[in-house]
C-alpha cells in the first residue's frame, strides 16, 4: 500500500506538465541537447534532488589509477571489496546494496548498460577498462529511477574519451614494478559536420604473487580499442541533428584464481599461491557498438534515440574441487588443522581427482531506447521533463567442462575430461521493457523532482541433458512487473546553502535462474541532508535509510549463497540499512605560488536483517555480508603555479563479515576480513609544453591485510608498488 500510494501521488505531477507542451519555454534548449550525450548527471550536480558525485578528468589524472576500486574511494556511499589487487573483477556496492560482482548497481558506460547480461546474469564478470575513462559519475536518490534496472542503491556511469572539438592527440606511457606497463593513445578531430576519435589502451603486469613450483606469472594482459564517429547537421538547420557511432573491442588474459591461502600461511607469506592453481587463467573478449541519434524538434523539445549491443565471452579455467571437497571446504579443513588438506594445498600430499572447471560463458545484451525531453511553463512553475522507453534483451550461455588432474609429487598430471552436466550446460535469457517519466519543477528557490519507472521482465532458463542440446533436462521461468516512484525536493536557503530530501522505491531483478514466483528485491529509500558551496569550501552531508521488503542475494561462484549454491537466488528476508555520507572539499591555504587542496569522504553504515527469510537460513538480527561500518578517504595536495603537483591519499576500510553469521553465537574465526589503511602518493611536473612526467606509489606504507575471504581463503591487497610515466598532449 505504501508503494501504491507513493506511485499514484507522484504520477499526477509530471503528467500535468506533459499535457501543456503548447506553453513550452522558447530559447532554452533541453538538457539532452549536448555535443555528446554520455552523462547521467552532467551540469545538474547541484540541482539534483539527491546525492551525486562526479570524478572528473582532472581528478582522475592526479593518480593515473587503473583500478576502479581506487577511483571510487573518494565517493561517499560507495563500498568496495578487493579481490585480485588490480580491480579486474570489480566488487562495488552503494548504500548497502551488496558489492559482490557489482551485481546490485546499474553499471553504464556513456549511459549504456555495460554489464554482460544485466537482467539474466547481473554479476559483472566484465568491467570496462577503467584507465581509459575521462570521468566517473555516481548517482543515488530519486533521480536514480531514470537509470534502471537496479534502483536499490545507485548507478555508476563511466565516461569514455570524448571526440575533441579540434584536432587533438594524447599519449600516456607508464612503467612500474612487477614489469607493469601501460600505454594510452588517442587522436581525434572535428572538421565541419564530422568528428572522429581513435583510441588504444594497453596494460600488462606479471603480478605480485608467486605460484608454488611454477614459472607462470600471476598478472594480466589487456588490450582495448575504441573508435567514434560523429555527424552534425549544418548550423541553422530547421531541425538540428546529430548522429554518433561508437565501437569498441577488448581482450584480456589474466592468471586469476578463486583460491586464497590459509590464515597461517597468510601470516607467513600472503603473496604465495598454491601450486594447485597453476592452470587457473581467464581469457575474455568483449565488443560493443552504440548508435545514437538526436534531433531538436524545437528550441525546447528533443528526441534522443539509441541502439546498442554488447557481446562478451570468457573461458575461465580455475580450480573447482579436489575429490569430494570444494576449494572452500579444503581451505576450511586446513584452517582447522587437517594435515591432509594442508598437504594437498602445499603439494606435499598426492591427490587424485583435482578438478579444474572451464567456466566458459558467452553473453550478449542488446536494446533500443528512445527518450523525449523538454521544458515547459505552467503558470509560475518551470518544468524540465523526460519520458523514456527501452526494450532490452540479454542472454548468458554456459557450457563448462571439467579437466581432471592428479597431483603427484606436487605436480598436476592430466587425467581426463568430464563433459558438462545440465547445471553447467544451460542458457539463461531475459527480456525487459522499461519506461520512465521524470519532471523537475522549479518554483522560485524550490525544486521538486518527481519520477516514475516501470520494469516488465520475463526470464527463462533451459538446462540441457546432452552435449548437442537436443534434450532439455529442466526449465525455469519467471516474470516480474513492478512500478517504482520517487520524489525529491531541494530548497535554496541562499546562494551557498541548499537543503534536500527524497524518497524512492528501490528495485533489483532476481536474475535469469529464478524460479516461477520469485519476486524482485524491493526497498523504500529515504535521504535527507544539505549542501554548502563557496569559493574555497564545499560540503555535502546526507543521511540515508533503506527499508528492504525483500533482500535478494544472487548466488555466484565468487559470492556463494549461505547454502553454498553458486547459481539462482536466495532471500535474505527483510532488512534495514541506515547511514551517513559526508563529503568535504576545501582549499586549506593559498599563496601567490602554492595552494593546498583537501578532500574528505566518509560513509557510516548500520545494517541488519529485521525478519527471518523463508528458508530460515537468514534470521532476524543477522548482519549483511561484506558491508563495512566505516569507510574514510582523506586526500591532501600541494599545487604550484609552475605546474608541479603532489598528492597524498589515505583510505580506511573497516573489517567486513563475509557471511550473515557474525552476530550469532558461532565460531567467528575466519568469518571476517581485516580493517586496513592504504596510503597512495603521486607527484607530477611539466618538462615542456604539453609534456608532463609523473610518479606514483600505491600502498606507500606497504600494509597487508585480509581484504576478502570469498569464495575460498584469505586474499591480500596490492603491496607497495611504484610507477613512473609521461603524458604528452599535442
């Protein structure tokens, strides 16, 4: 009833303005008419009725990070769970949404859904190459309903390199420890009605871990290519238009594993990898194409259209189990003192039936989207409205054979191949129709934003009983249809002070493996706070509260459900999440030749299950997994008038419980990560016109901690690592 009342109340507001197009304002083009429509926030940051944060190109350039986890540390309300030390498999959550494989946030590149199959298999085993991005936007609050399907926590939009307005080139070359290398090159131009961009990004490292009795490194090698083409109609056209084409292709090979180490081994050498993981390697290919068109139907009305497709395939050989023991069970036994399990891990104990599964999957996601936007006036009320529709479909195809080895004298010897059974030979599909409506109404110093979104989703799964897929062993189907509403208010007390408040309904689809009748994750989300802006100081303080009617956990190998399942969904019952976000930016001091900027970001979160799940595996009072109570980032810099710059960034992350049992009277050993502080240092200086050199040290204090225990064993963060590079603009 609460949801229905909210939706009905909000629906009347924007619909009123849509009926009065005849009185639209003249002379002010709608916000959508930008040179390259790739942002979800843009210049609206201080007008949003909700929390939002933009990490722009200048901010990203300070540290030249390639790890997305490091890039978003300064954003309040964002959590991250490290895994490989490099951010290859991003685990990002927003406002308690859950961080596992970033499966509970709407993830985009240039406003396009970028997860391989966001509806059928939302866990993001592919993440765009973060190092080539020119900006990152993080959006929360009522405006989130414009960018589904995941509206429980927030949305992240990665902004790629834009087509320049004039001929422009860029070269960035970097080297570092562990044979790290990076090269980022692009060139683009605009001449008359035409513009283009060609971009290449290459990155590789040997990694920072060592595999027992093996010459294989633990690093990765990535190649990324982007091409853009743009056409604009001639100046003075009756209906100005723009057509944008973007294509990209990415390859990656990474010697990644899901097996960590025992706690005792972590204390001795956290950078060790057991010889059992020698065969573990992921190979991926991703390609995408986006065609955009927009036309100005009038000075205050625009239609934006988009067609997109993303394809992703991966072959991930990784240790799955040894005999009857999964890798998680093997670690648990070794942690408990089982000499046989420890001997198998360390290679001193022979073992048969060592299974390495090829988690081979092929994904696609495609869709078509239309968005009509404009502005109008009804009496003393100014309206900026948007009406959108998207038809999307995606699929994940699993065909996952197992290679069996025997461990003999510490070496893996091939034994046989087991073809996939129905659980590893299946296809998950999803079709979704999304509609959204939003209206920002301005009445003097008061802005009211009303939003509606509808998601209509059909999913199905087919498990095959034979390798040729002539026989279907079992099927699953599910349908979800939901309407969400949001209302946000901002009020300008003065030129510096602004108050804000908002409420919106959260939604997260259950995934392609859901059985009939499985509902979506739903929540009612509130926020309240204020903003302050001045020339030398700005601050955002926002309190949030989320009341989850049904908390859904998508089971995966990376983040298994409480019963050990690595597919399907699990209900976590009802839960409440509340917290506080603080963001400060200040100029501490300034002289004619120096200035000292400071940024502070802090997030406090308190969450617990408030009602038992249907299965009884999650109980009232349980905690939510991988959710830190405190996250703090402080960055201070010194910037000289001659172009020299230096920055120090420190991040504190609280320990996190890896499952839902930390509040129960059970053994708490091996159930939590460790809190830790990471300090990064970066400095740069110009050496010629358009030429700049820089250096960076990640984890300056070389602090090691257990940053993750999922799915099997303790994992360490990146050790102290130094880099040096050069940037050239021409």
